[in-house]
């Protein structure tokens, strides 16, 4: 499998960040299964032409012409086999919407034409990747979540000599800086190691700089205060030329690294995993695979934090967790044995 140079690389963590637990995250490459949904019935000997009535397509594809669906699946297969990025198990409706957007931007009319272009023009593939990776984020996003972290998770973290936290799907890092600030204020930052990963290398580059638009500082200040912050938020950055440069100390204990939840593994133990507003883009099977990965990567009594519209309800790992704060989607692994491995079945 060819991975785009500069876009995807193996994640080897420097020893200084291993925190005694060994190598944390590693790319395994192309392990995810194929597209999980059955192909639409497009006919046997008496082929029925290029479109299938809405009622015949599986629900997420209702109303989508069968030929378009086929072309979309072939495009995703080609991207996976040539570049190693696996979007085959993303939630179909938002996937299609974003691919359509790229189609339009490229001035093309079919997914087959787009397939040809992305295979032969890496710049076009990079543009597609940008479209596929929705980087909307913010500091202390959903402030009450951060308040709940302070009140319900921090007391537990205080009892640990060292703390390992994984931000999976961290986008441009605002969530990670917010966590660093929270830990600093709670006197826990010194003993913490934060692993911040995303499939999007450009977003990670932005995260590494610690530079964010000054225009958002007012919003972040409000979020910070509502999230339980008691200092002056402006203590944490220096304003210069329309940008806010966050203090280097906040990323001293952070490792930003590329990692793809659809194809890569993790073989480390974390005390806390945050994966907020990422699973909503995955279909049921990929969501189940990712939750299995998190279940296997958490220490006993480790904490899992999901986004507002995500939950463990009706998933295969549900029994392994208890709710710490159901509204804020904060869960803790129980001491119960892990469920047997299986594919699919997550919700
Ligand atoms: C909406 S952002 C969420 C950022 C942050 N967690 C938050 O809640 O503000 C979703 C992020 O998930 C990342 N993402 C999507 N699919 C991924 C995958 N398969 N592996 C890793 N990251 C992925 C995207 O690149 C994007 O940066």
C-alpha cells in the first residue's frame, strides 16, 4: 500500500514521552475490513439499467442512483488501496455530501472521474482529504463537559502518580490546549502526558504551532469561565498580529502524532481517552471497531469521553463501562472482563 509521503507516516513516540508505558500508538496499515453494506441489487441477466428505485437501496442510500453508489464505493476502494486512507466505513450520508462537494470543486460530474483524478494527482487527493476531515473545534467546547471533568474525573486523577491521556481526533488541538490548562490549574500537568492524534496532518501542524485566531479569544474566555476556569484566560497566550500564541509550556507534555482510527492500532494504556465529535462520522461497524480499540487501550477504571451527540448506548462495549456523567458523555471502564472481540454490532 502506498501512503502519501508527508501525509501519512508511522507514529513512533520519543522515549521521553513514553511515561513508562512503552510505545503508545502505532500504524498497523490497512487492517480495516471492506465496505460493510451490501451492494445494491443491480440485476442479473436481465440488467435493469443504471438506476434503482429509492426503495431498493439500503436506508442511508435511499434515493441514490445505484450507479452513483457503485462509483462512490469504487472511489473509496481506490483511495484505500492506493493511499491507505480508509473511508469505506464512514456514515454514508455525510460521506456522500462531502464527496459531492469535492466533485463540484473539481468541476467533475461523476465519482469515476474523481477517482481518476485523485489517483493521478496527489494535490487533488490532499484536497479531498481536507474535505473529508471536518476540523470544526474550539477551546473548552461544551464548557459544562470541562466542568464535569474538573469535578468528577480530576479527583480520581489526583490519586495517580502519572497520567496518560489520549485525544483521538484532536483536529487543530484546541481541545488539547484546554486540557493542558485544566491540568495546570489542578496541579496535575507536571505528571501528565497528552497524546494528541488525528488523521489530518495539516490540522496537526496547526496544533503544534499553538497559534489560534485572536478573534475567537472572547468566545474561549467565556467557555473557559463556564468550564470552571478561575484565572484570567489571557494569562495563557500572547496576542500578536491578530493571533494568539499559546505559551509553549502548554505543549511541553504533549505529543502530536498522526493516527487513523479506521486503520491503526494502539497498544498502550491510557487513564483517559477523549474522542469527541469524531464517531458521528463513522458507520456502525467502524464505530464498534473504534470503541473496541478504546476499550482495549484504557487502563482499569480508565475514563472515556465522547461528544454530545455520541454515546455508548447499544454498543458492544456498553457493559464494560459505567456512566460517570451521562449528559456529558463521560464513562469509566469497570473492572469487568472485556467483551469477546467481534466485528460489527456497535451502535
Ligand atoms: C469535528 S473534529 C473534532 C475535534 C475535537 N475532538 C472536538 O470535539 O472539538 C473531527 C476530527 O476527527 C478527525 N477524524 C476523522 N476521521 C478520523 C480517523 N479515521 N482517524 C483519526 N481522526 C479522524 C478529523 O480529521 C477531524 O479533525
